[in-house]
C-alpha cells in the first residue's frame, strides 16, 4: 500500500505536461486503453504509449504497470475541468 500512497502528491507541476498529455491523462482516468485513446485522437497506439511514457517521466512516477492509471485516479482533481 505504501507504493500507492507514494504516488499521491499535492505539489505536482502539471504545467510541464502538454495539452495532448493532459488530454491523454483524462482519458486514462476514465479507463480508456491506449488503442481506444488512439482512436479518439486519430493516431497510433504507439504514439499514445509514448505520451504515457513522457507523462510518467514528467510526473516522476515509477515505471510500473498501471502506475499512471493509479496516479490519475488518486490525483484526478488536479487535472479535471
């Protein structure tokens, strides 16, 4: 459980994320897969995966399965409109 709690942070600088990365983060929070997001964005799944990787780096998350999804759920209030 400590792993998940370490992913929650109030001092996140979302200004480092691009508009596309923020949009993808919202899709991730809503539970969409990379192929589904790619369909919405009219791009390849590989492109979405690269955006996911960039978001993980910018947010300094551990590159573990579902870390971005977990972070998005826990921090949704930071990037929802």
